[in-house]
C-alpha cells in the first residue's frame, strides 16, 4: 500500500467514533433490515402482509439499483492516511453496522487481544435454540482475522481448525477472545475462544499467511474494476 503502513488500531479507533450523515443512515437502514430478517424467520404473518412487504422491498431494490456502484474497501485501497477505513469495517458480513447480514459482532482491541461480543438471533439458528456451527466458524474467522491484523502485516486465512465443545446458545451474550500466539516468517498463528455465561462453547486455531499491503491493494483495485464493468 502506498504511503504510511496501515495501522489497524488507529483505524479501528477512528471507526468507533459516532456515525453521522450518510454513514449514520446506512447503519440505521441495516438495523431495520436486521429486524425484518429476524421477524421473517419466526413470525407467521398473513399472506397479504407478506405480499405488501415484498412489493415495498422490490421497489426499494429497484431504487437502489439506479445509483453508482461502490465497494466497501474503495477507500481502504488508497493510502493509509487518505483511505476511508470506516467503509471497510462498516460493510463486513460479521461486524459491519451497515451490513444487514452481520449480527453484528462488536469488537474491541485490549492490549494484544481482540475481545468480541455478539448476540445471535434466530436467523442464525442451527440445532433448535443454538447457533449454526457454520456461523460460529465464520465468526471465528472474522475475530481471528482482526487479531492477526494487529501484527501490522495482515494476511489471509490459510487454515481454520475448530473444536465445538458445547452447543452455543442463541439470544445469549457471547464473548470472543482472540490473540496471536506466534509468527514464523509469513505465517501468523492465532487462537480464539467463544463463551456463553462464562463457559467456553468452542475454540479455534487459525493460521494466516501474510500477503502484504500491496497485494491487498491489487486485489481491491481488481475487484473494483470488475464491479464497474458489471454495473
């Protein structure tokens, strides 16, 4: 990446500032859409109500399709000082406040650790009353990915090994705790646990391979170009 080396902790602190303007409204609509998803998967609404909602959403989808295409990491692909890292974090499928797919997981950097808090609703259900194992895996990948970014030379997931100790309950405050255990050249080794009511329900070991900021920038630019061609 051109310019100064990207500092994850500084970027994350900037991201935590209260949202205003367009970003605040993006957070607001994502929160509303999460409520729609939550109700849709568990409420027995009548046919006419579902029809009206579908028609309204279809119209809004058509309205959004009229605007230019932009990607979450468009600013992130610029220099560390000029890039809009808020956009990068906001659109994550696990932590993004502007992404209705995200629970979201709320993360904080605590020294050399990353602490996450999440409460998964019924849209994430696997076994009755418990979080789907694949969602837990995705959450681990996201939290570990944030932890490995603290090395200053972030990479991409090489392997992810998970041990499911107990079913992880829905509608319960969950705590993730992740850290880097060691580095060997380009290899970054990480560990994470998730707990419910003080009991560890699953743990993960992740191996990330550092690819460098320049490679990330190339990937972002290529994806942006492809998106513009498809629009």
